[in-house]
C-alpha cells in the first residue's frame, strides 16, 4: 500500500495548470467549510493560497487529521466511489482554492496518466490513514455475540470504511452513547454516523446511507453488467470500463469476494512477498472506478430475463437494471458443515473467512480450521501467527492432494498447527459463544477446545438465480462455449455463429471464474477469464449492432 508520504504530495506548475482548465478559482476565509462530515459529495479542491485542515469530530471535539497548504489537494477515495464524507475540511488561513467538479476529476483521472497516478496514490494512502485516524466518524454499537452486529462489522471491514466498534458487554463508554442518542437495548446494533442513528440496520440499509449503491441508472441502461466483484468480476470491470463500455458491477456481499477475505495471497504473479486479498481487490476496485465503472454493494440479483434486446436483472430490493451484455462472476461459496449446533454459532464463533476481524475473536485462544484447500492453509497460518494454537480437521488422511506445496511445507514446519486426518466435525459446543467442537476420527469421538471454527469445505456455485435461464452442469456450475452440448444450442443456427469464449447457451450472457464449469479455482485464472471475456463481449455487441 501507499505510504504516508504519498498522502501529502505536492502538485507542480504543469499539474496545477492542467487542473485549472477544469475548475473555478474562489476566495476562502477563515472558518469556512469546504465540505463537512456526512455530506453526500464534494468537489476536488486544490489549495492555491492559505491553509485548510482536515478534521474529524471525536467526543464532541475536533481532532486534526491533516493540514494542507498551497500546492496540495484535498479529498480521498470517496471522490471516486461516491461514498459520504467521513471528515470535514475547514479553512484556517485565508486564501484561494481551485474547485474541480467530481465528474471533471474522473475524466482527468481516466485520461492523464501522470496526474492520475499522483492523485490515486494520495487517495489510497489517505484511506489507510482514515481507517484509524477517522474511525470515530462511524460508530457501531453491538454485542460481539450478535449475528446482526457481526454482519454490519464485516460489511464495513470488507469495504474498508473507517469505523470503530463498541461492545456493550465489554466497553463502559457505551452506556453514555446509548443515553446521548436515546438508544434502547432492543435497538442494537446501531450505527452512529454524522449524528444520525441507524437502528438495527442491515448492510443494505447502511450501504444506501453511505452511498455505496447506484442511485440513478443511465437512460438505456448499461453496455455491460458484471454480477460479482471477486477477482474475475473486477478484472472484467477494469477491462470493460477501460474500453469505454458503460459498466456496472453488482456484488452480493462486499467487493473482493472470497479472495477479498484472504489474509495472504503469495502465488499471484508480481507479488513475491504476498499481498492480502483485501489490498489486492481494493486496488482493482479503484482501478475500475478510475475508468468509470459503477459499483453497487451489497446487491443481490434474484432473476434475469431478456426483453427488447436487453437483459433485465431484477434485484432483491425490486429494482430492475438493464444491460446489453452480462458477465456472471458470482463465484462459489463454502458449504456449511453438517454438524449439530452449527446454526447457533454462525457469526458467534463460526466463520467463513479469516481476516483481522475474525482473528480478533480468538487471538491467543485455540482455533479449529475445517478444510484442506489453500484457503484453509492460509487461514491456519494466519491464525497461528496471531497467537492461536490451530487444529486443521480434514476427511482425507493428509493435505498433500489438496493444498499447494508452499503452504503444506509451512504448515508441517509450524509447531502451533496440528493436522487431524480422517476426521470430521460432528457437533459444536458452547453457550453464548463457542467453546469446543466434537470430532469423529479413527479413535472415535472427542472434543477439541476452541473459541472459533473457520470453515473452508468444498465449493457450491452461486448460480441459483440462473437455473431457469442458463445451462448448468450436474453440480450447478455454469456451462460455457465448448462445454455446451447440442441440446443446449437450439436456435443458434439462426445467429450464424457458435458461442464465443465464455458465452453461455444464452447469447450475450457470459460466465467466468469459479462459477464457470471447468474453471481453475485460482485468483490468477479468474483474473485472466474476467479480462478475456470482455473481448467476447465486444464481439457480441458488434454482432448485435450489425445483425
């Protein structure tokens, strides 16, 4: 990630001149606010003279985040994403600023590579600073034993939104906030943002308030709709938007998919020291937004139909979105364990990702990992490095057949990790929180003490919404191009062509990544498929125009 130095870059004379072509100069006076915490949007400001401070309100007092003088610019990633503002910008020395409209800034970022690099490096570095420096801008109050609280926290963490979490079971300051904002225990969890109180919000309600969903749809819809924002979907968004297609990305949970919840990816080309899934997918998201792609999350697609030459995607909130072509990149999700008590402890000790958020729940305490693939191996090493004694439970005799060699070698060398082969988890134990799992193995049943269970078993495709529209294999994965049989291609003779690479049995509908039948379940493979599918989209749209 960009360092703190990148957050405070100085514009040179040529860069100032380029920006001046797009903006308007105006005088500013002491005490004037250029934007305030909670605003829905703001311009991109360059300080020409004077000084501006960036502040966040904490405990009723303004806390300084940064100070900008002549030659510096204001703003961070929400200028690209459209999120609500987390901080305020207040003039502390009279002077002059250049105000550049957000749309003009986005066009500049897409066309001026040098200036774009400088601005984006600063935006990324500033978001990193705000993750801790402006965490008080959004407060989540909810019990660590509440699945609703866990879902809200996961949504904020996965979307890299500054916030702090207050647990009423452990934090004495919570009572004061509850009285101040007239919050009753039955209202929890609550999110307090810009003096607004959102009671028991779902991630969708919170996303709407924060500006993470698409507000207005363009006339005529989109050229390309990408369903799913894992590595395959993000690659499709980058290449689609960079080629000039009006591109919309719809993500059911949070941008990044399963890869976004990975603590460390070491076998991805170009990152010899590894990179976290969150960092990799955040960079890809910014890259797609740089070229003009729009994102909406969380956003579940319930069905798809074709109407008047467009695909019509119906969302869970009743909204319908139109697209000329669709790339399905919904991936796969881990299967749920067939174990007694699983439902009771989901989000209260049972997790399907291993990031800092989940690791905090068991730091220094024993943990169990179910599964023998790479995700399970990465999770086990991450948890062990965080101080937990880790037991990996697998049905096979060993990990050799299902895990990359580099992970297997590390696990075998780590004394904090034990592998229990030929075993399965049959029950979970505990009261308010998980205290142990019962496993069945070669020696019978026994209970392993643990405070958290991380499940990474199998993969089920997220394709249910396509079942009546596209051809699926017997496991539910989407069939494409050469995998399609003759019985799937009725009516294609009239088109005078065969399915394009990654095209399903329905012309104009493509599938890539883990949801596609026969795909290689690796990040690099998913990225390759997502980018290559955009070429097929272009060919399809050309057929559509000239057909």
